[in-house]
């Protein structure tokens, strides 16, 4: 079902004068050529839709085809293919159901909101509103729909996973990516590590060498210590391998470990997979440029630590908002136009506000319309 915005039609009374008398014809009907179902114009803003508070967030699941919110629990939504896009506080999600794998494409409308260095042009954000950015939205048509492979959907990714190595597609050689660092928050201790060497046997890993630095907050450490090497033999493993960086040893699954290497057999050769995971009660981040010499435990929640498996959101790759532009803790929309491809249609969409009339955050308003080729 496609969305249509219908206004109520008032009863029409036609008064007819004849000579010196008048009469009322209550049965008169509009001319067949007159429109009885006026439709709200393209670009109409809907909302606001509340996503709760930071302490008690809620999800809003929206069906673009039907033009309505679907009342679903998060558990129900995981199995539901009807919704297309969802909102929860600052996050925007796309459905990944096999029957409706939704993709998004970010157009270059309002690209001038950022300068050539990628920095926000503050005045562009502060001076924009839903009315001033309507024309840019209306200018997007079906002719702007890109090839299907240009759309990206939400996915899941391990915080470490396969990021610790490089693979040469020409030589088929696997080598350590020793310039990429990872920090694991586990058991009141921060472990910064990188993989400085590895060996392979067939399609399995036979050994791996870590460079590890520890910041033990319980011991009063205020920065990472010196890096030391830790080599783990993974050839012919019989079970998954569990490693504790502080002890510098492989342990059992029941011990207090930091990372694990799954054990596998490929083509009759047994060894570790090229894959690293962290414990369920641990968190980690990628320190791409070896930025952190220390972790402030009181501010750790702001560093970007995540659990083992995280969601990679299409909207995060091209954020719809900019934060704290004028010293206030507010979100400002870029009024960028996204194309949203569902299993049935392609829509354009522009987020116009994160606040309701009272200024309460987490209240989304947006405009959307289906793009139809002429």
C-alpha cells in the first residue's frame, strides 16, 4: 500500500436563487472534474516521532510504503520485514530482513555544509531549516537513482575480526598489519596490542606474535607500559585458544581471558582461523594511528569502545547531523537527501529535525516521497 495524504471533504451546499425565492439542494454533488481528494504536496514533513530518552530509549519502526509507524518490540522487529527504516535516539537503522533488505544512498545535496577538509561550515548548519532546504529536496528525482550496487545496507562486524592482517590477492600471501593497534578493556585492565608477525599453514594460522602493552588501573597505572612480544603457537590446536595478555599465556575458556582465536581444520590442516574475538564482558576499539598513550578510565565511555560484534550502520557512514556547533549540546541536521531502496520501491528522504516544539530531543521529523520514473 502506498501512502496518500487525504484531507476530509466538507459537505457542500449549493444555494440556488430563482426569482424572488430561494431553495437549498442538499443532494448536489461536486462536478466530476473537481478534485474531491486533495493530496498534500511532495516534501511534506511528518512527525515528530519520539524515541524516548537517553536513559530509556525506544525504537520507532517506520514503513515507508504504508507511510506509518509499526508498533513492534525490538525482538518482533528483528523478524519483521514490513518496516523499512527505524530510529533510536541518534541512530538510524535499515531493515536487514531477507525479504526486505533495505539499502541507502547518500546524494551530494548540501555537500557545501562541509568544506574541502571535511570540517563543518557552521553557518550553513545554523542558518538552515526545513523551508530553506526544501528546494534541494524537491530537486531529487528518479533520474538520480544510482545503480543498485551503490546502495549500502546495515551489517554486522567484529570489532577486531580480520583487521589484524593484510592479504595480497596477487600472491595470496597473508601478512601481519603491524601498524594497526587495538585496545581491549577487560578485567579492570587495558591491553593495547598489535600483531607484529604471523605464520600460516595452508589456509590456517600456525603461529601469531603480538606486541602488547598493559595499563593496569587497579595497580594505579596511568599510562600503557612498554610493549613486549607474546608468541602463541596455534598449529594443530584441538580447541579454541584463549589468551590473557597480562599473564602472557594461553588459558582455558573458564579462565579470565582477553581474546580468543577460533581453531579450525581446512583441507586436513588444523590451526587457528584468521579471526580474533574478545570476551563477552570485554570491550575494544581500533586505535588506527596509535593515538592513545593512556586511557582515562573515567572518560572511557566516550572513547568508542564496543562489544565484540557491532553493527555497521549505513547512516553512520554519512551522518545526518553535526553535534555541538555553537557551544550548545544540540544536533543540527545537514538536510542531506538519502535515497532509500526497499524491496518494492525507492524513496527519497530528508531528516528535518531531532526536536519537538518544546525542544525535547529524540523526536524525529522528516519528509519522504517515492521516486517514480516518468
